[in-house]
């Protein structure tokens, strides 16, 4: 059975394992959104920085978030890919020494006879012949014969279910790496607000409070000749 790169699966039909892995990925990726929001607030509130310094500081943080997202996405893709590989191996394994010979012989059998030959092979426990008939039936589009072969074995039936209910890499990428990419602040988003400036002023006042209490309020300075008093 073919697992296509562009295979699309409705969310309600996705394999439980695939949904579980995707949920775990989203939980980890959601932390990147929280980190982005924290970085945006932290950079914006630093009123002592110039606009360029704030932009550079935020860019460095965001590029780190992108690298973390890419790593999570790669790990998720490898995990799902391993399940797909095992399912494909289940459907393709078990070809013995006579498989090629049977495959050549089956090519001369008419489509309407494939089911009958499959039944005979199954009664005789000719697994190589069964496999050869199944491959031929699938390639010719005689799916009932192939389906009966796949469903006759619990492991193969589960493998078919997994391949049919696992989204292709394109859909997985859209649902994970693209959907969970943190928002990116614009330069305007990094400009301190009036609230940010007031908080900075209040923090500065608290830091200066012990000195003001000790020395009193700062007095205006006056210049006498070349000296500042």
C-alpha cells in the first residue's frame, strides 16, 4: 500500500497514535509562544535601550525559538515516520524464495481469476503466492482481493489502518511546524508604552529612595564662574 507525501486525512479519521503524538508536540510548542510573549514584554520594558538595540535583542531570542521549533518538528516527524515505516514493513515482509517466481506467473492470470487463485493459495498456506497475488491485485486496482489478503492477518490489518489514517508529511508539517510557529513582533510592538515608561520611572524612584531619604531631595546646581556648586 502506498503512503503518499501529499496524503490528507480528516482530523476525525486520524490514527489515535498520530493524534497523541501531535498533541504532545503542540504542548511542547505552546511553551515557545509563552517564551515569545515573555521576551517581547522584557525587551519592550527596557526603556534604556535604543530602538535598534531592542530589535536586535528580540531577534536573537526569536531565532532561538525558531531553532527549538524546528528541532521539535524534526523529532515529531521522525517519530511518525517510524510508525509508517513499521506499517509498510509489515505489509512488505515475508517474501520468500519463490515470491519472484510466483509474481511472474501471476501476471498471466486474468483479473477475475485472482480471487479464486488467492483462495486456493490461502488453503494451501502458500504465503509467497498469496503475497504475489496481493501485489498484482493492488497494482491492477482489484482492491477487494488485496483487501481480503490484508485483513486476513491482524498485523497487516492494523498496518493498513495506520497507513490510511496517518496524514502525509505535507499535512503534518502544516498542522505542526506552521500552525505552532510563535507570532513575531514588529518594531512597533517593541516600543515601550506609557505604562512601561511609568513602571521604569517607579522602579528608578524605588532604587533612589534610600539615597533621597539619607541626603534629602537633590538640590538644583548653580554655576559660579567656572565652578559648578
